[in-house]
């Protein structure tokens, strides 16, 4: 019998070690875990000083409340706030914004890859003008749509120092791209980097954006990767490269380009003298297209320093090796030119003597007399050659296109200004309402489990 009892006890170890927890004990354990998490987040905030970087830290709405309370009481003003790739939603975002409102010297703000609804994004967009010193804004994969993009453009016009805008992996279509074309043409935002990859425009949206870059000299880095470029978009891209005198990096990775696309960009690559890096990763370019690109760079381009053709369909490695050689030559060429220009000759540096000055005066008079004689003797102008006629016709067409674009942009700018005035009036009316909403959200959240943090933190 004793053996059987022992056997039963050993077969049911749960009966020996089973611990029964009451509801109060479970709640106290949860409270301890929450308090431990709160201390951990607060500790990270204290260490951050002016640069709070909590990217990919599993920050949820409860943690966001802790961050907000810390920011509200912090005397050192933040310059950098990175909270991308976390778990907070609208409630957490509103709490973070309520804490950040005191940090008007903020220069970098990353909030991408969070589960924010259009309502939360609207609140964020309306809050952005509070940070006039903002230079970098990261809103990657956050659900930005065309409608939100219009509202965003109005807020961006109040950020005079914004240089980098990251909007890749969103839901922006043609209307949103047209909005950005108006924003760039207005020259009210000095953007140097614009990332719009993984969005959903058609050729129409791309054409409007690329036309706006004809006269832009501020934007240096443009990312349009993972967007399909049709023939219409390629023609617009070619014209943009011919006319643009500022762009240094262009990302066209995974854009569906093939061997036929390279000739359509020939003039742009020939006449552009600022582009340094061209990304063509993951397209459908084969040896034929690579050779065409190589010939353009070899014969006409001396500014490109890097071309990325990895993950394309190029079998002949020698083509890529030759391409690297010519790109290296361009690098050496660009380094040598400033040295030659910067060396003034001794003749230019030395001041002329009195005798030389006296000799120069009659020489100038003789030159003037010769020019006048040539004007009098000059026969009627020769008839322009057919090639010259074509060039003149092309120039006239380009001028007409530019005039049309300018008129369209002026009309769009007027409409945007009118909408902005209406938007501004609404904003002033809604300020008090939004503050009341924030207070309600704050009070409502304090009633939840995570709200215990607030009461405990305030007691301490």
C-alpha cells in the first residue's frame, strides 16, 4: 500500500508543488512588472539627454505615457527623438506629442513603422508646426495617403529648415505626387533628400513630380525605387536630367527598367553634369543595356562616380569591370579640375607696370575700331542649317512646355494658398477643442491598468 501511495504522489507532481495565486497576488505581480518596465523606460530617457533613441524597443501605449510624463518634466530640451518600429497606436502617439510640445528645438523626429490610424496621423500633421527647427522627418510605412499628403504639405511649409523627408512604403498615389510637385516648386521647403519609394503613383504622378524638378537646385537625393516607370515617365525623367542642375543621387532600383529604357535616358545622362550616383539595382537590364550605358559614360559623361547594376541580368562580368574603370576615371577627372582652376598664373597675379597700362589703352581702341568695321562690312546672316533649325524648334518647344508648367504651377500655388488660409482658420478654431480632447484622453487612459503608472509617478 505504501508503495502504491508513493507511486501516485510521484505520478502527480503538480499536487506537491501546485501554487494557488489569488487575484490580489496576480495584480500585485502585474503591478511589479509594470513598475519595472516604467523604471527601465525612464532610465533610458534619462541616459538619452538631448538624443532619445528608442527605435525597435517594443514601446506600447503604456510606455508612451511614461515617455510623455518624463518629457513634460524634463528641463533639457530634446534635439532628436527616434521612436520608429514600435507598438504604440493613436493613444500612445497623442501622449508622446503632448510631451514633445515643450521641446520646440527638436531637429529629428522618426515615427515610422507604428500602427497609427488616419485620425492619429491628422493629429501628428497638425502638431508638426510646433517644431520649427525640424530638419529630418521620418514617416516611413505609417499609412500616409493622398488626402493626408495634402494636409502634410501645408504643415511642411511652416518648417523652414526641413532637409530630409522619408515617406517610402506608404499609400501615396498620383494626387500625392502632384502635391509634392507643387511643394517643390514653391521653394518654401529646402528639401535636400526626398524618399518616395514603394508608393503607388502611375506615369501621370511621376511626370508632375519630375517636371517640378526642372529648375530645382536644392534637392540632392531622390529615391523613387520600387515604382513602375512607363514610357511617359521615362521621357519626363530624361527631360528632367537634361534641365536639372542640382540632383546628385537618383535611386531607380526595382522600377521595371530594361534594355530599351537606357536609350530613352541617353540625353539626360549625356547633358547632366551634377548626377554622381545612379542606382539601377534589381531591374531587367541585360548585357545589351549595360553596354549601351557603358558607351554613354565612356563618350559623354564625366560626372557619374557610381552605378549600381547588382541583381540585374548581366552575364558578362567584363562589362561591369569596364564600367568601374570609366567611373574611376570620372572620379580622378573631377578631382583634377578644381586643382587646375584654383591655381592662378603668375601673370594674372602680378600687377601691370605704367608702360604696359599705356600700351593696353591703344590696343583696346584698335579692337573696338575693328569690331565696328566688321559690323559695317558684315553681310546678311547666313541661312540656318537644318540641324540648327531642329535645335531652335526643340528649344522653342521646351520653352513652351516650361511656360505651360509655370502657369499650371502658379494656378496650383494660388489654390494651395487659398486652401492654406482656410486650413489656418480652421486650425485656430480647433486648438481649444484638441487640447480638451488631449485632456480627456489623458484622464481616460489613467483609469486603465497602465494609468497606475501616472498616479505612482506623480506621488513620487
